[in-house]
């Protein structure tokens, strides 16, 4: 086990001037998957409206190792979860598991300088497909940070120094099957609970006491899939939404009781992309032609299907969730590989473009990916392309209008014979934190 602490100790941090602490705290955090509100919106003010021809300033670059897990940022620290391979041959075959020996590792960096503050690691053999490293973005909650590794290691650590508070393993503690592409349901913290997908009879989703790791309840009977849980407020009720390989459920967050279910069976159990909300509408999508628009009841915790996706309509997302704004759904289609805008009224495609995924493409690319993040309540979006470009674009029901791009890093992974970077950035402190399998880069976004 590698566990080191920098000179910036807990005592030193506690003695910092109050003005510095308040300055850090006032900046926007990105404390987990899709941001602190888990909705794919970056709300910090003072961000550039366009990327100039000369590009953006790089604040720092630091070496890391492999993984798909995006960074998380809170209160002056950047957390990166990766995998150091020690033996075995890594290869990307969607139907075959690769066997590796190595260690999963969580590193905390200083948000301004990139200085390593501490690092925690543990030995972990891999037997998964696409074995670059962890899938789940770290989840930060106050003085603790939570990680879920590809083979089911669920851990709570202290933010200040990386000391382990509690540890579980989903495979050994619950006799759960490790999905072929590894555990990928980014843990969700809500109140005193931690929720994640485990999989199996009566335990598709499990709620833990976030302070101790004790199981509070289990619910549903389906395989785990790969989709992060989320909390919504609709029908006068807080609901825990779970997208698993057999459907979408709205649950009581306190007990796991199911309020409603909409059946949906994506191919290869690929419930991946988080369902996205616009008003009382929820869009759920997966590979091939699997998609459904759900209407959430405004008066009680209930839901009904409005329409289903087909081959020539909707957008069928996989690696990256769509964005759902003002009746329009924007997402990268895993079959076509382009960014597609869809009218939520009936699933009609309004326009499509390969500009954010592979600009020279004319026909299709399998699983073409761009991570789309809305800038506040504006019509401007940050897009992180699989080719390593950070893009600002205006998206509307009429068109995709690019406002500049900047090549941040090289695509170091591979999919279907092309180089890709498949990791969602973090946006905080007027900075984009972008990673591949070799480095994490801090890019200045301030006006």
C-alpha cells in the first residue's frame, strides 16, 4: 500500500487565513459525477464565451495512469482515480475480459498548483473488458471522499489525508457478479445515505450508511448495469431513480420501495447513460434503438411512457449522457457517432453533426463520444471530444454553432481501431480538469 501525505497537513490547512478558506469555498465545486448537482450543468460565473484562436492557458499538467473515471474537485483539492498495471496484457475486446495484476489508486492534487497532497492505493486484480482502470468519478461529501473500483471495492476515505474510514467489496460482501465492463455506477450521497448499484436478486441497488458502510436497505432484482443513481423531486416527492438492465424505477430513497417502473431492456445489459430531466419529462436512452421519453406525474410519485426510440429518430446514448434543455435533447448517438438534436415532442431529429466527435467523418463511427456540459442557464455548452479537444458551442433547436476549440491532450485509449479519450472532465475554479491515461491537465477557463 502506498500512502503518503504532503507538507500541506490538516494542521497547516486549519491555520490558513480565513480569507483564503472563504475564497476557495466560494468557487464552484465539481464534487462527483456530472457536477455537484449531478445534472451536467456548470454554474460558475466569469467563464469565457468563446475559445480564441490561440487557445487557452494551461495551468498545470501532472502524470497519472489509466482509467475512465473523471476527476472530482472540492475545497482546493482535485481527486483522480486510476489504475497502475503491473502485469498482464491489456486489450479492448467488448466480448472478452482481460486479466491484469495491478493497483487502483486515488490521488489528491492541489487545485491551483497540481502539487500532490496524498495518494492511497491498494492491490487489485482485474478481469474485465476495456481494463484501462476505474470507471467511477470519486464522490466528495464534506470531509470524506468515496470511491468505487472496477472490481467492486467501495471505500470511504478522509479528504484531508486519505485515511480509510470504511471499506466494502461488492463481489465478496454481496456475492455480486462483476459486470463485464466493471462496476460503473458512480456512488450517490444523499443525506446520511450512499447509493450504488450492486446487482442480483433483491439487491440491484443497495443503500449504505455513508458514515459506517452498514447496509440500510436493498431493492429490486436485476443485474447491476452501469448507470449512476440520482435523486429527483417530482410529484411532491423525492425519488431515487434507478436505470438498470430491465427498466427504470422510481424508488423511495428512505426504504427502497418502488413507486413506479417503466420496462426497458438495452442490448448487452448496457444501461449506462444517466436519465436526464427537463421539467417533468425524463429521457432515458441506450445503444441501438433503445430510448424512451417518460412523463413524471406532477401530483404523485408515478410515471408513464410517452414514446419509444426507433432507428431513424431519437438519440441513442451510451458513454456520455445527453443534455435535455427547453424541449430539446442533445446527445452523441452510439450507433451513428454524431451529436444529434432531438425534439422531445415526438423524437424527431432536428440536426446532427460529427464536429464534436470526429470532424472529418461523413457516415458513422461506433460509439462516437463527446461529453456535453451546459454553461449555467445559457445556450452555450462545453463539449469534451473523444479526440482530446475542448469545445465551446452554442446549441439550439436550429443548429450547432461552434465558438472555438482547444486541443488539450492526446487520446491514449482505443476503441474500434481509433484513438479515444473517454473521461468526463471536471469544471471548477474557472478551470477544466481533463484526463487521459497518462496525465491530468488543468485548463484556464476564466475570462
